C-alpha cells in the first residue's frame, strides 16, 4: 500500500544497525531482508480481505548477511566480495 516505504525483516541472532538515518549495517549470525516496493508494477492489496495472501509484482528483495550494508537513500546494497555482472 506504500511502495515508497522499505520493509526490513531481521532474523534471530542478527541486528540491523541504522547510522545517520541512512545506512544499515548487518551484524550477527543470520541475515536481514529488505523489501523495496518503489518500482512495484502491480498488486491486489486493495482488494484482499482478512488474512488472505496478497499478490505483488516488481518488488526488489535484498538478503544481506554479516558485513553487508544498505544505503536507504540510494536503495543500494553493498556486499563485500566478488561482484556479479
């Protein structure tokens, strides 16, 4: 319903440290998941009632582990290591 808002899920034994109201750093054993609906193409969320599942197309998902970071302004992830092209 609010595609400009980022969703952040944090796994057990993991934390998302927010710095300067912009950068998220990941620490811990597991991962954080960031859901970005900014470029969402379509959804039926307005028609869904109760606890029925919602259909969504065009979401961007980031799964980040220890040492990774996310810039909330640019909406980009930084993953240390080899970059895939």
